[in-house]
């Protein structure tokens, strides 16, 4: 047990001095292996076995499809569609930002892609119309957290592969919470708009122009419909849906919209391969770290300790959420979900909590950390685009973080929010 404690301390120290997460995970795990006298051959076996899952093949294809849609200037078409839907209300561009994040989340499945693709257009547009840069950046960073919740979602794929939960059910369960996050953030904009008299769009959009806007964005909106529809009807698996989504994105970007060249496509494929490699290293390193924890029975001991010292189920869930929120403030969501899932699964079994339900509130909680100070990556991306200090954006984003936390608590304590849709279709 002493060596597993040393492993955790080593990991925390390496994180504190800003060593990249995968290297911190591997280095700290080696401390455990060497100290325990375990053969280092196991390290290689566990690293390779972490990829022994057909469902993980969906990750590179969803990354590629998302990058193609981002590079093909799809965000401009979605923004115009969202503007048409929102109308001429006070603070309309802030609502547009949130709505287009819902659309984009159903295409890319990653938060940082949403922040960069939407923020590069929306933040300057909002600033030009009289919105403060800090508020514009805060809305963009906060709304991008819907990306990994609204299916498809890389995080759901990874959690499902660890917890042995249906990826199809994870995708279905994420739809309602994703919309709830969007609606809660719209509520923040509503309150902010009443207090600060946000501007509104003055010009009207005619019927003819509105039809053209819908027509231009229709093919982009069809992508998440194809993904979810194919999985829902049992026609394709999530991995097969990812492949179809990739070829669909290539086809409309090259031949329909013609906003992408073959030369640029090759660059995108290369970038996607690099990003897939980065995600894969994190998956392998986190899986090795998780194996070390499981080998020492730490998850079971943690579950027994909580059950012995905390009597009420709601208190245990509250403690879990607090721990996840603190972890999400300092660690990216993908390695975090890989590390904590094996630790919490025995506890969920003891508490008779559906792992599908647990996966949703864990994911939403950790994803909120992507926009939470001090090290949220979406926060930093919005800061770079807006050229606003991170301190100002951190202050402006706090009401949106509170809105996300409210959704996390609702999803945690009302399981039917997440379980209703999968049960209905099953």
C-alpha cells in the first residue's frame, strides 16, 4: 500500500510542476511497479491492452469528422441559422452563441473545437455590436461545454468502454442534459441582459433570405441526425457511424460547399492523426495508472471507507461531485474520467446506482472544469481569441459555471433525466 500512496503523491507533484499528464501518469506508475517489484513487462502489456477495444476506433474518425466540419466554414452557416431561430431579442448574439454551440456540439463532440471554431467568429462579432469582450469570451467558453455532452461525444465513448456501458445508450442519455445546459446558460443571458441592457439585432430577415439560410445549413445539421439516427435504429454501431460521418463530412466539404481543397484535407488528416495520437497516449497512460489502483484494491477500500463513514446516499453523491469538480478544475476531462471511473464503479454498485446515470453526471461535472478557472482549456482558448485577460473572463464566466453546477446536481439526484430517453428507445 505504501507504494500506491507514493505513486499518487508522485503524480500530484509532477502535475504541480506542469509535467504533461500522460508522462506524469506513466512516471508515477513506474514508481509503483519498481517499488512493488512487479515485472516491467506488465507495463507494456497493459499499455497495449488499453487499445484492445473495437469501440475506440470511433475516436479517430469522430476527431477527423469534427476537424473537417470546423475547417469547412460550417460555423458561419450554423451561426446564421441560429440567428434566424433566436430572432431580434435583447442579447440575441449571446443566445446565438449558445444555440450554435448546441449545433456544433452535435457535429464535433469536443469542447475546444467549439471554442475555437465558434469563438473566432462570434467573439469579434459580439464585440463589434457592443458586447464586452470578457462577456463574449465567457459565453463562448461556457457554451462550448455542451460539445462533449450532446452526442457524439469522445468522453462517452471512453467511459462506456471502461464501465461496459452501451455507447448508444450514453449518446441517448446525453441529449436531455446537453439541452438543459444550454437552457440554463440562456437563463443567465436573460438575467444579464435585463441588468446590462444588451443590444439586439435591428434588421429583419425576410422569408426568402430565411429559406436560403435554412437550405445552406441543412446538410451540416443532417450530420448529427445521420449519426444518432443510424445508431438509434440499430443500422450501424457507433464506430461505423463515425466512419460514415467522416466520409459524409468530406463529401459535403469538397463537393457541395466546396470550402475545402484536397491539399487542405491532407493537412487536416495529418492534424487529426496527431490529435488522435495525443488522446491515445492519455488513454494508455490513464489505463495503466488505473490498473495499478485496482491491483491494490484501492477502489474497494475507497468505497468501503465512504460507506462506513457517510450514512446517506445523497451525501456520498455530493462528496463525489465536489471531488470531481475540484479535479476538473486542474485536469483535462478525458484522463480524469479514465482515472476516476475504476475508483468509483465499486461504490456505484454498492449504492445501486446505474453506471449509465453515473457516467452522465460524472461527465458533465468534469466537462464543466474545461471552462472553470484556473486552468480550463476552453477559458484559455477564449482568452487568446478575445485578447482579454483570463482574470476578467474568469469573473464573467462564474454565473455560467453556477448554471452548469445546477444541471449537474439535477442530473445527479433525478436519475430519470438521463435514463428516460434510453429506456424509451429500448
